[in-house]
């Protein structure tokens, strides 16, 4: 005859099993670490590819991105938003985070970019060069005033002011044709690809496979173009400083630089980035 387990003893054994199972699950959860990265929207596709490679090489690490305009991200960091890494599309927004004492160590340039003029594939306004942006009735879309790509665009326009055939009148006419100022560069490229604008100034890296057949890229001459510089740095109160340091080192590696170049960024290994197409 089998010996019966008293209900009280059975309940105690069941409770012990539940506790052991919960503790084991909690331990595994503790091993899972999240790396939160604030990154410029222009880095979206390239960083998602880097994420897959980094997570595969670092089991237990979950990379979580917050993509947006560098100016918006810098403001969020200034206001205390939790993060581990900041990858900005320019130095001035990185400086905002540095001044707010949210950055530890010295920010490092990890990649560069260049401006291009993008028009819809059917090019209804018949735009052939920067000169045409001043034509009456052109619907030009740019990023907002504090967005890095707009700051680079303004620098380009200021260079054109000094070029014969352009001048202050040209700059004024171009800015008069701005019909929308977007929160980030990806919104600019989206409007152009959807035919909601005659032209937009974006980064070369923003011509991604999903829109490449919907837009035409017009190059901007090197003498007036602006090379965008992207710095990366660890957040001073990061919850995962070791992992953050590993990711920054990974982004600077040859393997990561190759991935960034495939997404049309300019590698920091290039001696003369202005000559890269």
C-alpha cells in the first residue's frame, strides 16, 4: 500500500518548487542586461545591423535604441533621461550633453557623413542642381533649425553666398521656398520619397534601400558640401558602463566601420573623406 502524503506536507513541497522555479527565472533575468543607446535618426539602419552583430557576440545583452534628432536626444539627456550611450550627428549637440555633465570621458568621432540633394524619382520641378532650389514655387523641405543636418545645410548655404552666381539673394530665395521643417532628417527623406516635396537636403546615408527607387540623388560639390561628424560617448551615470565601453570599442572596430560604409557613411579610416562617393 502506497504511503499518502499529508496535505500540509504536499503544500510545503509545492511551495518550495515554486520558489525554486521563480528564483531560477529571476537569476536568469538578472543575467539579461539592457544597453540603452540614444542615437541620431540617420544611424537607424546601420545601428540596427550593428545591434544584431553585437548581441550575437555578447549573449545576455539586449541593445535598446532611442532614435531621434540629436537635438531632441541631447535635451532629453540634459533633463535626466536614463541612457548608457549617446551617438550624436554633430558635436554641438554632444556638447549640450557634456555641459549638462551627462557624459563621461572624451567623445570620439566614430563616423562621418555628407549632404546630398534629394528629389522625387519623377522630379516634377525639374531640379538639376543646387541653383534650382531658388526657383520660384519650389517646395523645399528641410530639417528644423536645431537639427544637425539643418546646421550643416546652413553652413553649406553660407558657403554658397560667397560663390559667384549665388550670393545672399540666392540664400534668401532658397529659404523662402521652405514649406516644411521636420523634426529629424528621416522625416525629410520620407517626404521627398512620397512626393510631398520637390526637394530636400539630407545625408547620403538616408538614401536607404526602401526609398532608393523613389528618389534621385544629386551630388553637392565638395567645395560647398559639409562633412558631418558623428561623436559617440558613454553616459556618466550609465547602469552598464562596461558594456557601454565594449559597444563604443565595437563601433570603432574595422568590422563596424565596414558595416557603416555599406550604409553610405564615411569611415573614420578614410584619409580624404571628401573624395568618397
